[in-house]
C-alpha cells in the first residue's frame, strides 16, 4: 500500500529542502552547516525582508510577517533549485556515447 501524500510531501521537503546533503561538503564548521544551507539561506532572506518592513509593523504583526517571509523565501528556493539544475544540465555538452565492443 502506498504511503499517504502528506507523508510523502513531508519526506520530500525534509530530504530535499531542509536537510540536503548532496553536493560538496567541506570539513569543519562549513561541513556541518552544509546540509542546512538552504534553510540558512531562507532564514537570511527572510531576515532581510523583515528588516526592511520592521518600521511598518507592530511586534505581534511582525511575527506573522516574519513567518510569511520565511515560507515565501523557502518556497522560492524550492522552485529555483530544480530550474537552475535543469539550466546547468542544458548548458553542458552531451556526453559521448560509450564505445561499442565488437
């Protein structure tokens, strides 16, 4: 039996967006922060957006605005990653076919 759609979506968000271990990881502090790079980028982006709107909102409203900014930036990152991967794959030359034995 297949798993519920909510669980599949949650698993995809966790493995591909929040804690992505693909790519190059470095040693030290950056190596430990590498899997959470998209999450940290979303936090930084939402912090910039919150800073720009800090004067316009009162403290209870800024908390709601901060959550909305975080979700918006995280969704933008989720949409940009596959698009950028597809564009980078399209710009690379096609691989040569393997030689035939015979």
